[in-house]
C-alpha cells in the first residue's frame, strides 16, 4: 500500500511539474482588446476567457495546444510554447456558426453586413458596462435603430411591463426567442393611454441582463420562418455559456427631481413633491432633490460539467427601484414611474451524452413586486371623507411571476443531418393588489386594500428542427425543415368580493338593482330644471384605481396550433445567394394560414453587397384579445365613466355588430445595401410593411341601454389596414491609433405609418376608431430616431458619449371628445372647418429633443472596474402640455420619457 501511495505521489508531482502557466492578450486586427474570448486547452475541458482588457492566464501541460474562439472571428490554434502569447484574431466574413440559430451569417460589427436581411448583433456586456441602463428595454431603446419602448404612468398594468416594438409595429408583432426557442408572451393586455393599446407583448425585462451574451435583432418580416408574431421581426436572446469565470456588478442611480417648466401652484412641484405616508395625496411632505433611486446587483458564474465540453451557467439579479414623482394636473397628484422590487434567476446548461449528441436546458424565474400610481380621486361620490379627507391617490400594486424552462437534445447523424428536438414551457402570472384605495359603496366601513385578482398565460411549444448543409451543390446549399406544436392557455381569476362588488345601504352586495340601491351623495351637477337630472348620485362599487375581476369576468380558455415549415439557402455563385421559406400553420380556433418568403444577397464587389427580401406574414389574435373582459372607470374631461370591455365571443359584442377576430395579414418587402470598407461599415435598408385587419381597441360605444349599469362599451376588432414605409441606417467606424481606441456608431430609423382604411362597416367611424385612437396608433411609430455613440479607450480608462435625437410626436387630448360646436369661431364656418379647429386645439405636440448620455470607466485592478455617468445628462424633458393629456401629468409617455436626468455609479468585477 505504501509503495502504491509513493508511486501516486511521484506521478502527481511529475504532472504538476509538467504544467506551466501561460498568459497573454487577445486583440483584433485593429489592435483593440477582445473581452470574452474562449481559450481551451485542446483535448481537455481546461479553459478560461479573456477579461475586459483581452488578457488571460491559464495553466496547461507542456507542449499543449490552445484553441482561441470568439463569435464572428476565425478560430485559431496556437502552441503554448512560450510563457507570453500575443494573439490576433481575424474576423470571418459570413462564416456560419453552429450556435447562431436565428440570424445565420454574422460578424462582430453591430449589424451583419453579409446577410440577406438586416440584423443587429448587440453585445450586452458592452452595453451594460458602458451605460446606466439597467433594463433590457431601455438598453435596446438607445442602441437598436428601430426599437422603441416607453415607460408609462396611469396605464394600469402597462406601468409595470413596458410595451416595446420594432419598426413602429405593435408590441405583439415582434417574436421573441431565447436561444432560438419561442418565448411566451405576457398575460397583460395594454389599455388606456399606453403605446400599443389593445396589444399583448413579451416582457423582455423578465430576463436578467447579466445572463445575456448577445441579442440578435432580425429587422425583417419572418412569419414564414418562425410563425405568428414575427411581422415586424425577431429578437433572439442568446444566453451566457462561459465557464470558470465569475462576473457581476453593483449599480446605484437616482433621478434629478428638478423638472424644467412653470407649473400651477398646488400641483406636484419641481423639487420632489411627495405623497403622504399612505400615498393618498393629502400632503406635500419633504422636498427631495433626487428620487427613483435604484439598486441593481447582478452576478453570473459558469462551471464545467464532465470533461467533454459540458457546462452550467447560472445568473442571479436583484433590483430595487423607487417611484419617481413628477408634476401632474390637480386630477393626477401621483404621476411618475412605478416602484419595482424584483428577483431574477436564469440557468443555461449543456451536457454531451454521446459523440455529436448533447442534452441542453435553460430557463429562469422572475418575480417582481411593483407599485404604481392610479388617477387621483379628488371629490364627489368616489371619495369618503372619513377615510381620505381631501381625496386620495390609489396605488396599483402588482405581483408578477414569470417562469420558463426549455429542454432538448441536439445530435448530428453520420450523414450530416442535424436534429434538434425540444420542448419549451413558459407561464406569466399577473396578480393585482390595490392599496391606498376604498370601495365607496361601503362608505366609512370600507377596507383600504383589496386583492383584485389577475390573469395568467401559459404556453407550451414542442419543436423538431432538421437541417443539413450540402457543400458540393453549387456554392453550397443549406436545407432545413421542421414541425411545431404549441398549446396556449389564458386565465382570468377573480379577486375578493370587495374589489368588484357594489354594496347597498345595508352593506349587502347588490344582485337586484330593482330592490337594492347603493348609498348616495348629493349631485354637484344637479339641475332642478332638467327632469332627467337627479339630486343625488350613487356611490360606485369596486376598488378605486383598478376594479377587481369578478366571477363573471373569469376566463379559462385554451387553444393549440400545429405548423410545418421548410427553408433553404443556396449560394448560386460566390457572389449570389438566394433563400426561401414556406410555413403552414393550423390554429384550433380560427383555421389555417400559409406564408412564404424569398430573400437574396448579391456581392457587387468584395466590399459592397446588395440585399433584399419579400414575404407574406400573419399574426394570430392572442387569447387575451379574444377573451379579455373587464368593467372599469375611465377618467376624461367629462368626468368618470363606467366602461365595459366586452370579450370578442360575447352576445354584447355581437349585438353591436362586431365580428369574430381573425388573423392579421402582412406583406413585407425590404431592399438595402451593406458596405465594409476597412475600419468603416455601413448598412442601409428600406422597408415596406402592409398590415391588413390589424387588431385594435375601439372607442367607447353608448351602452346605457344594455341594463348592465355601465355607460359605455368597448371591443377588440380587426379594425384597420396600415402601410408603413421606413429606412434603417447603421454606420460604424472603429480604429486603434497607438494605444488609443476610438469608435463611432450612428444608428437611425425613419418611419412613416399611414392608416389606409378603417373597417368600421355600418358603425360610426368616430366611435369605432376615431381621431384620438388613430393618433395613439400612429404615435407608436415615431417619424424618426437617430443615435450617435462615441467611445474612447486607453489602458485603464474608457469613456462613452451618446446623443439620441427623438423626433416630434403628436397626440390628441380629451378635447377631441367634446362638442365640436364649442370650437366654432365664426358662424359661417363649415363642419369641416369646425372639426379642424377642434383638432388643432386638441393636438399635443411634443417637439424633437436630443438626449445626451455620458459614461466614464476606470479599471482599478485587473478584475475590477468603476463606472460613473449620467443618462439624459442635461435634464431634458418633453414639451410641457397645458391641456388634458392622457397620462394626467404635464407629459405623455413619449419616446424620451418624463423623468429627467439619471446619475449612476457601477462597480463591475470579473474573476
């Protein structure tokens, strides 16, 4: 035994002495360091990644070969013969990488210059370490040319989940993938004054930024390739797979409360007006110079599984963000961004189980506890003075759970066929708790907090994808085909009784209005000369701010769909590539659809490519659009109105002549060019998107005759046809001079959407989809956005300066709902002239603004970096409006936001 022990000791000692440490730096051909390059000792699982400065250090055996690989660069092998290695990686032009699922060919420029369609590739680590954005939507808003996202206030659930879109389309017209697999949508449907009203969307902020390696944005219609929702394009989020590396950051930031402008006395002031401790708006409290303070902590670590390339990568994030409070009209004392407390976890793993076969899985869990202002109740039948003297501002607090898990097996047969079988399950649950509120029909006995119920969406997708590359057919043929089966389930669950019920004078829920009556208060608008005017008005039931879902609102609906697709990409010659795709889908609730796509790229020279595509597409109506229903209170210049949002399949909907929802149909076309000229690259792409039968939310129809105790009714309809013409531009320059690293990127989008037709049939167009509704739809597609990003780096220091210009946006306020005769300035004016006067008075014009961001980075050690900076450095606000804007503050939710300057500091580390 002793001899064996001695022998083992000697062998281990010999092995240790046979090891050596190799260090070095990896750069690109311009001399710029490359962070995140994978370095593996050939034939082993021993590996490391380069740090922020491209440096690495690894212990290897004598005579070892090191493999250097990085997305978009040619993989090379180098002998570890010396102690110090200086490695230069060359970019590959159009090499197809196995881990690129959606966008195919790419290089490390922000936009791929050799693909047939426009694609952005965004390195998230670069964005997160060089800006103060802490949420995915806000990051993309400033780096992707045609991406738009807005923070909301007073828009119920949309205050908690930001609506986001591409090329001015709806939030539900962009498909989101995680590692190439379809991501489930949020169960929330956007209503009221939000962008994308009437649409559902995918909650990108439910995915931790620290877990993301890169984001690929395909800016082209792709429903023929990937199915429903891809009318505007596809966002594919590729998660981290690095090992033996611990990275993380701690970020703190806050907003400057000094809003610019002159605001009437008694409103939220320009230096941090505060609600009282109950959030009811009765006192002004102590001024604050800063608010909206946020702390974000993120960490990511990966480790190997086995010895054949397996890994598991784990990410955790914590976010604590306080409310902001900005000037609002007297009917809206609480106006600003919501408070968020969130925890995010994500895991990505792969395990080889045989030669050329691996099992993979990824998924995560996101929990957010949010708190947002609703509209203030100042007086009248909605206020109980014994509880809230002087009025109150209810708060909508939401608990959002977003969970997902995907798993599959990838393999390659001996004949070169690649097979990928997977299943992806995701669920989003949105639960409302209303605080600082009351049920006015209970008067002074009312609780001030209610469980208001909520909704959820579950989606399960099973995929089989097969592909093979034939290198000997012309310049190369890639053939792919597959099948998908998807099941979706949408639920609305009721809240507690007090959140939705109206009680009689005895405190009993009213079930028979003929024998039971709610408590009343004097009617301030009582006119004794009007026989229809009443001296009293009843107190409304339900929780103020957001009425709870009742058992009558409950929904439990599901559907399934099955699809088949095939696509091919052929290099006819070295210069000419063509591709095509066909997809068939069958839905259990509305039938079948068939769509196709053709795309081509032509190399005019070695440096310049011409590219274009044409495709048909579709988007299935979401289950929420078909079955969502709610009774709520709408506030306008006319006061409070009780509204019923009726489900599409209800008798009430049919009674108004509203038809069954069908799919949206799209025609996409694009034409552009790419150029790669030394240190300079450029992509310019024009596009056309025609969408017929676009699903929108109608205006308010008179429903007083229904006998349901509501004033108005509203519906989802295939209501409009739109045409969008636009242009995306990305110009990038990168240069290293001695040890100085310079880069400049200009991104821009020009977008023009027109409403070709309102499909109101025999219904009144003004009510069906009037001028205000049209303005909100068009405002979702701003005329243009341009961003100039300048970066400099040298040794331990880097700096970034960004200018983003947001175009003018026009909205129509509530004056469009008033009597047109109120705007007659001359007895001889025609109806058209009177209408024009009214529209002019109701137009809220938000002029173009330029927002400046600045960041300074200091590397204090090899593994630690400190960054300080400001978003909106010059504290720019939208133009102040003096009339009734939708949000109830002095600004609407336009592109640049309404919070002013945000100052931050970040500590980043990498071990």
